[in-house]
C-alpha cells in the first residue's frame, strides 16, 4: 500500500459531501458517513443499501450526498460496488473511490454473501459497516451483531430471558479470514483513528473493509448529546476494540491496561437497564475470553 498522509484538520476539505440529512439527532451512523466522506472527497462513488442512511438521505428533492450516490438493495451492497467500480474502470475514470455504507444487519446477515465474493475477487472497493447493533431502521430488531443482553423488539427482556442470548458475530476476523487486503475496526468515539483508517482504505488498491461502532441514541436509549462519549466507553470497557488487519497480520491500535467496569458502559443505556449481576458477569467473562485470544495470537 502507498504511503498514506495522516488526516488532520488542515488537510480535510471544508466542503461537506453528506449534509442536510433527516437522521435522528446524535445519530452515530450519519456521523460515520460524514467523516468518511470528508476523507474520500468529491469524486467518490457511493452506494447505500436499505438502512437508516438511505432512509434519511434519498428523499427527493432533498438528496444529501453532494457526490454521486445510489440507494441499492438490502443484500447487494458489495455486488453493487463491484459493478460501479467496473463501470468506472471501463470509462477510464481515475481517483474515484467506490464506497458502500451498510448497517450491521445488511452486512453480517443479509449482505454477507456478496461481501465475501467481493473480497474473494479483491475488487477495488471500500465497504464500511456502521454498526449500531440492531436493525434500527425497521424498529430495533436483533441482528447477529446485537450484543448479549440487549433488549430489542425480537429479543425482549422478560423475567426469564434478559434480552439477546448470543454474543456479537466476529465480523472483523471473518473478513480477515478471507485474506482481505485491508480491514479495520473503528469507533465514532475515536474519530481521528477512524478517518486515518478511511484514508488507508482509500489508498489500498484492493478490497477494504472498515467496521465502525456507531451508536444509535434512539435504539440504545442514550441522550442525543452522548453519542461520542458512549462510543468511547464501549472501547474503554473492552467491549469493542480498535484494530487493523494488513499484510496477513493483526495489529491492535489501542490496548488498555485496565478496563472500566462493563456496568459503567452498559447501564447508562436503556437497552441494558434490565441486566442483573449475573448478566454482567457473563459479559465480563466473554470480554476476558476475547481479549485473551487477541493478546495471545496477535
């Protein structure tokens, strides 16, 4: 991969490429898209499947992508990007990043097959999964990236079963297992890290995948002005990590020596208010298991 210039306030354009959307106040997904587009620039070719970002962005005559933007099918984000990239190449267009913004359900569930194929072909595309941990656009249903204990409309919190009973699918390592050219995890709570990873993806001539934690104040039950702080707490509690996969190797970008208690993160959100001490112990045990594997193998 070519040398990548670090992103900072001096080399970001003043122009906005995702502006005037109708997302909820404090929406982490819209923030992730806005930051990514600042790095990718005006010549970016964008595809968005059925998700919150397409729902709030493609209301004619208000079209919020100031570059070329396409609302695509729910399962087809990666295959649509493949077609766009092939079309741009056939026209001789240069310096036109091709990027897709899909949610957790549209990535880990509905869109996984198309994403796997694109990685296998090493298409020159950037796939961004903005992860708000449920199907938020259709009413907060559980996805395979919904964390243990989260209350959704399809995993309610009752007396016997306290929300979702499975842990998050490990999409980052699933993608890395394909031998992808570049993959990374990020969080809107650490925007500088996220934008630098977008810059690396832009410079990568093959397939790039970036999985960014993007809180949803509506679905998570947090005040709209706490999106950044709750996203930081997810990382600081060890329930989300910042890492990269490149040249066949994993690298942690942040390795906390100690974690804040998981309750300091979880119990600030209404989606987890029902958790008891046993639930918190299960979540802590899974966290320790994940970090033991990471620190041993990476």
